C-alpha cells in the first residue's frame, strides 16, 4: 500500500525537529509498503502542499501523529483527506490518542477511522495486513475502532527488543533540512539530528506521562545499534551534532558507558547534548568525564522545584541539597547546564514559586525553562485534581507549552503567567547570562527563531 504519515504541527510550535516517532514507523512500514512523510512543523501550515501530496501520491492510508495541541490541525487535515480521497483510510496515533482514545476519537470526528495507541512499529504493519479483516481487530494491540455504534479499545503492548527495529527512515525526513532551532533552541554544530537509545521510565513522578506512554519497563538499544545510526547520520546526512532525547539515558550506567565509549572510539568530530533531560541523581564523576570526552557540551536536567516539600509531592526522589551537589559536579567537569522547572504545581503559593525562581538564579545554569504545571491526562496528580473537582475536562485539552491551563488555589492564571514571565526575565536579563547566550547565536536565521520563541514565551 501507499502510506502517507503526517505531523500536523501548530502555529505556535517553536520546537521544530525531525519526528523520530514517524521515522521509526516509516522504517518498519517500508519493509512492505511505500511511505512518504509530511512534517508541517518544517514546511509551515501549507494546505496546498498537503493537497498536492494527496493528489500526486494517492495514499491508501493517511496517518496523523497527534500531540494534544495538534488535535485541531489533525481534524482539519483529516477532513481535507476525506474530501480529496474518500476511499483512503485515516488513522491517528501519538501521545494524545494513546492517553485519551475515546476523547480523541470524539474530537477528531468521523473523518478518522482508527486510532493506534502506543508503540506502533509492530502494530501498524499488523493492522495493514488485516485492514479488511475486522475479525482480527481484537488481536491488534493498541487498536481503537468503531463497532456497532460503540468504541472498541485494545490494550497496548511494548516492543521488547529495540534492536529488532529498522533504523529510522532518515531519508524520508531529511534531518539536514530542519532549521537551527530544534530541541533546546541553541546548538554547537549544525546540522542536528535527535536519536533515542532507550524506551520506558520506571519512575512515578506525579505529573509525568512518560511511564504511561512508554511503559515502566526500561528497554535499551545496543551500543552497536546506536553507533550504526550515528555513523549513518554523519556519513550520509552530514549531521555534526547529536541530541540524545531519551527520558533515562543514564539510568543504567553500563548502557550509558558503553555508548559513550563507542562514540569516543569512533573519533567522529561531533558534539552531543541531552536537551530532553537526564535524571540528575544518576550522574557521577566517571559518567560525566566520559560525557565530556565524547563531545557532550550541555546537559539538561529536570530540577522542577526549589522546595523540598514540592519535590516530595511531585515524587521526584530529589532534595534541594542533592540537586546543589550534582549541579556543582556537572559544572566541575566543564559541561554547561540547562534546567527545567515546573511552577504553579498544585497547592503552591506565589511564595513557593518565587522560591523556585530564586533557587534557579543561585545555581550555575546557562539556561532555564519555566513550565507552568500541566494536568496531563492519566497522571496521578491530574486524577487527584479531577476527583476533587478542582479541574474538569476543559483543563486538559489543547495544552500548549506557553499556556496556563491550571492555577493553584489562591492564584489566577494571569498571576501564574506573570510569574512565569518574571522567572524568564529575571534569569535571562542578568548581563553575564544574557551575554553568554547571545554569544551562542550562530546566524541571523538562528536569531530569528530565538526571537520567535521569546515572543511566544514572554510577550503573548
């Protein structure tokens, strides 16, 4: 069959990077099918390009990857697909359909025929094999479909052996064509490509969907598999910087060490960073020294709060004292540090939020990002807030990184937004930090993306 995979994007998106999810899926589908990918994050919201692709490629199946903020765009594009190609099968997948299949199917409407939840590299090909055999649908993990007026939702399954998967279909997403403002906005070398070496998260942070989306069981690629992909990206696509976007790259020290040593042995002149973050409590001197030798110039960490009480309620398994110790260790190795903070967590006050802001200013960070708390579906804290009646379904729809979907009791959303702006401005307008970051602007085009991001996060 002909399969068209689509990342809808949004007008406010400023994290523009290749979709590893679609690239991995395409790699598996290419074993038996013809595949193309359209990423609206890269091309812009060009319906004319989408119509042209439908007319030229004539896909049998169109699949949309949907984050919560992309549901509206996916619905519009699915409707357009239905009008242009009435016989095409339309499928949705991604984080939002995985977490909220019933709600997503309702929002997307009748133009979407099926949802595939979770990891789809094995289930999508199986679905296509049985597309005209509905009797087989109950045996396809993660499949969601309509039957006799009701919605059927299958349980998901995890892929045990990551090395059994083909490498991402990099030739279909052309990483060298993406702009110089990907995950984290700044970079050392260009072009850039993201890779992932593990899946799964055994932790239970109360606000995070990672263990729900990818399971609590940690699964790891071999160092040989990872190096084959890095080599391919370097030789065939001219990639000079790798962003490792695992949730838990350093959780298994043996895994991390094996990959870092392979990178060092390869002698490839590449730079590395961890823009998605690593668990700060897993880092030690040996690991950081290997990171430095392999080309790591920046590590992002999820600090989240400057309050031990809030960290405990988040179930982060961190303390302010431990954070200080690990941050100093990282900086002693000459590696720059970026940190994520969550403000306006349930039951926080304005004083608590400013405590986190002050903490971020005390630490030797190059960059900091202050996210307002998101009541993400199925997370323990979201379930608690819904049960208490503090939030409703409208508070967990259309979530955008620069939005304020929730405010703790005693604060308004406007107050939370103002505190978020205060945090960014206090951090980045310090002369030393401002100068160090401005020195890392690589071109006028790069500056343009940073200005756009500043507008979205501070001025909107």
